[in-house]
C-alpha cells in the first residue's frame, strides 16, 4: 500500500489522488510500518495532504523515531 500511496500522491501510473494516498499510508502507519510513518509524517509536514496538518506530521515522525527509525 505504501508504494501505491507514493504513486497516487505523485499521479504516476494512476490519477493523482492525495486522499487515497493518505488513507493507504495511515492504514500501514497505524499498523506499525515505520517507513509508512516516516513518509506520512514528512508529507503531512510538507502540506501534501492539505494545510494545517503539521502537528499530526510531527506525531507520526516522533512515533517512527521512537520505533527506531533513523530517517
């Protein structure tokens, strides 16, 4: 799902769909996938899913760091 989310967010090979990308990333991030947590957090901070989600982005990055991510 993370790879599909990356493609959906970029609009590569499918129609660009930030909402679907967000749903896929959240699903895997909530299940404990650290790479999805990092990607989700970074893109939330960057505003890829809309404005005003910086706090949620920081929470996901902090969760990934706590799980051992060095990204």
